[in-house]
C-alpha cells in the first residue's frame, strides 16, 4: 500500500459545511464531522374548497410528516395554509407555524400542534386558491434568518388549480383576475429561481391540474442537492390516503439527497397490537422513522435490530434518539448513528378505537466526507499523479463493498492550466493503481497538464441516500522537478485488531538543502490510532528511509477507518512533503477457535480421509474375500462328475458337502442340518483354502486340475467366473451360467439354497 507525493504543496484542505461547497483551511486542522443535508423548508397547504375535507386532512398529515422528518437539527421549518382574500377581513394566508429551528423535541412537539390550525376553509373565510400569495409568503419566510448555507425548499401541497376570480387584489375585472394572478405566480417562480429556492409540488384531490404542478416544479431553482437528475424538483401526485406518507417521503428525500426505506402498513383495531418492520441500511448515519398512527392515543414503541426498546430521548451506545409527536397523529423518532438492520415499530391501540390504517416509513442519509490523497503533492508538468479516495462517516471509514454498491465515485481536477474541470475515474477493483479490491479505497490516475499552475482535486461521490462533503486538495505543478519528493508506504492487510501495530516506511529523495520534517497522523477518529517510533525526521541530501508504526490501542473503536500519515515541515505544518493513506477495518481479536479453525478443519479433513481410506480398505478386503463367482467341481480321470456354484449372496465362505447319490454317482450339494461341510475360502491370489470336516487345510489353485479329496480317488477343483476388477471397485460380480452336473446326473446343476440359511454349527472350529 503506497502513496507518492512531492514537495512544496500548498495547504491541505478541510471542509466547511455550507451549501455543498468547501473552502480550504490550514493543514493539520480536522474537518468537522459530516452532517445531514441542512434545509430551510416552507410548507404551503391548500385549504381551498376545491379540496374535500379528507384531502385537507391528508395534506395536514403530510405537512406534519415533512416538518418532523428532517434529519439535521439545525434545519428550519415553517408551515402556512392558503386560500384567498375575497373580502375585507379575510386573509389568503393562515400562519400556522412560523419559522422554527427543530433543535429540540419541545419545538418539534410545538410544530406538530400548530399544524392543527390548518383546516378546509368555508366560503366566508376565502375558500378559493391563491398560489401567488402563497409563494410570496414562502419566499419571504426563506429570505432571511435561516441557517447559513441551507438548501431552500418550498413544498406546495395543492390540486394545482389557481382560482382568484373573487379576489379584488388582482384587478377590478373578474374575468382578468386569474390571468393577472398567474403572471404574479410566474414572477414569484422567477424570484425563487434567482434566489436558489426549489419548489416541489405535491398534488392532492380528485381534479388535479398536472400541467400547473409541473410548471411549479420547473419554474423554481433547478439546482439540486447533488448533480443527479433525481434531485431536481418534480411534481408528484398522491393517488389515495395510503399513498400520502410514501409520496411525501419520496419528495422530501429527493429534495434533500435522502434515502427512503420501503414503507410497511397494516390495519389496527381496538385493543390490538401490531408490528411494522423498517430497514435502515449500513451506510445510514442519520435516520428518522415516521409513524402515521391516526389517533394520538395509539402507543408506539421502537425496537432496534437487536430487539432492544430504544429510549424516546437520550442515548444508547453510539446512537442518540429524539422523539416527537407522541400526542399527535404522526409520531417520529430521529436517530443519530442508527444501528443498521431491521427495526420494529410496535403499535398498541386503546380499547376504543375505530379500525384504521397505520403505516411507518424511514428516511435516512449517509452523511459522509471524503478522505482524499493526491500524490505527489508537488509535481512536474506532464507527470502522472495518483489519487486515492475513501468515504468517511462520523463512525469511521466505509469499507463494506456492499454498502458502497450503487454509488458513483470520481475525483474532479480543476485549475487555470486546464481548459475545463476534468473527471478522473477511480476504481476499487484491485487493478493498478488500486492495490486491493473491495476495501472501500478507490484509486485512479491523472496526468498533469503541460502548463504550470496549481491543480485542485475534489472527491465527488453521488448516489441514492448519500450526501458527501467535498474536500479539495491542491497540488502545485511546475516546469522543473521538485527538489524534495517522498513516498509513504504501509504493510497491512485489510483487517487489523485492537492492540496491533501496522508498520510503515517513509522514503524521501532530496536534491536540495536539508529539511527538518515531522510525521503527522490525521483522521484517527474512533480507532484512536497513534504514531509509534520517531516522528521527527532529518531529511538530508540523497535518499532517506525512516520506519514508523501506526498503533491501534486495545480499546480501539471497531469498524472501518481511513488514516493519513503526512510528512510535514516542522516549522510550518501546513507545508506537506509526502503523505499516504491507510484504509483498514478494525475487528475484534479472534478467539482461539477462530484463530485455529483452519488447523481444526485440516485435522477434521485428515481424519475424514483416513476414515474413508480405512472403509475403502475394509471394503477391498471384503471384496477380495468374497466367494461369489467360485465354482467347485469333482473330477476323476479328467472327467467332470459334479459342479456346484457358490451362493449369490456376499460371503467370505463357500460351504459344500461331497456325497454319493443313490445311483452311485459322486455329488456336490449345499449343507443341510446335521451335515459337516467342507469350508472354502479365498486364499493367496489365484488360490482357495479348503478345510475338510476332518484333516488339515490345504490350498487348491483356481483353474487347475484340482487336489485329491480324501481317500475317494476324486479331485476337488475350483474355477472363478467373477470378472476381474481393481481392489477399490465395489461392483458386484455377475456370475454367468456354466455347464456342470450336481453329482446325481451328469449335466445337471444343483439349485442355490434359499434365502434362509441353515443354522450354524457351533462346534465348527472356523466359527
């Protein structure tokens, strides 16, 4: 793992969390933790009589969802209803909730309460639809006093049908009033565009003007929270009450570069308990679970993926919780550093409750910053530079390849020596310049232009549910090679354990005056890593090599971490001569079983192989001893008088008796009760061992003329019709028919014995 950098680099850059823009700062200063999208939101709710009571109720629920669903506690929200001003004393605007920063549960609860001021207007309240007045009110609220650098958004909840024909504010001629009001709408949208205010329409009602809704979306500011087309304002239409939460969550998420988990819903009746499931992905650093419970009396409990009921307000481990809306129809749980996995929302209804639909959804975001290293930090024109980029959350670097799937990684180079900004494609595939695939560290190359001048490199990450801070790094490019260049190397795998050290080495090449340098470690974060060895460097002329270590203490925080080791000038730490990036995952030290599981697996496989070998050898011995295929015959003067084949069942012994038939012919037969049999077994290759009822054993060659059998003048001979096979084969021998006689009549064969064997003779010495 290597990073190359040069000398005389300008100050390293850290982030300033404004409207997605970063400003350079002195090297060695740590960038603030990335935070969710900062938003300044104004919600406009159509209260006109062109909507039904049910439509307005859904709008109010939607407004509460937007107001409570924000992830950044510094965000600001205001909510206004609107109708028309047709007579003196009426007001086109209902000031439900003035702008408020949602940095406490108390303020969120107040916001959930003030939404109840909204209602469907009666005729005497001005029940027409004045979009111009509504937009003017929202833009006025967003015009000042909001959080600096916030994304400004108007959510317009309406059917889209402008109607001010009864309002004298738009002229004396009734037929001209709507046309005049539309001109003012266009003026307000132009002001929104120039003021960088997005307008996101959400259509309600049975008679929606989709063209008007689209006009609202395209008339405002078209710049999004990132460069994706999905982040540009667009109109959405709510088709039914069950679609409200999902549609609004999607609109809110798209505006703020947030992610939305698949909603879950069910019905809840009196006295019942129901459970909803919501997934929060690994990359999420902030989340909000919103529950539309319909009735304030419904109790809601939130359980994390480990099954623990989380507190309404407070901390548990690394996570921080803030709950709001418990006394309303919409309840939310905001989570900083949520545990990833499946969350469960348990709803318990009171004894008296009308059956209703309840639902839950999660809005989340991965608020990340980029750990960017460019080498060399001072370069010569035409020289190839290498860039490395890792994503870092407040918990550490993201090293899980699955969590990064679907995101687009590039590094952008800009500067006066380039005709236009250029994108550098970076990859994490293990192919040069990337050194290890799937570790969350992306790499690419860029060739310095032929003209000298500073280059600014910025890591750019875009994708669903991600907001990445842009941290620029500046590299000086000159016509002459730098006098001092360096390289920082690490020897490490993808995983380290608490209490472990990673060895590193700094190699500097100096053709100028001696320099005093210092090793500086940045980005230790939860890993709590530190430098070991000498951190002061005396860089004389020629090549200097200095070893060092990165120590991970016994209490190091687990998870991904991306560290940067810099060689800085001792007198001015903003001057960096070389740097290198170390991206690893800190995992718990494995136990004895984990450390030795390969050896245990090898031993188990060896035992298994030995057992299999013993079974095979045993099977081979049995196969060699099996007497199937043997045929015994009695011969005299070269004539075959009787033949008997061994039984077809597997056995290591062939039992037979020799007798005289009634007509005087010698015969062979299977033994019966009371007979003392001749016992035949296989012996040395090509031979059988014969054990007569009396007398010693002897061998008979298979296929030979035979051996004398007692004092009868007969020869007992054997043949083998079993097919030849290897000792490892387990195929059953298939005996073929052979001519012979049973001893009673020449040419006849004695049938095989029945499946029930004769009882054994326990006086037999072979048993």
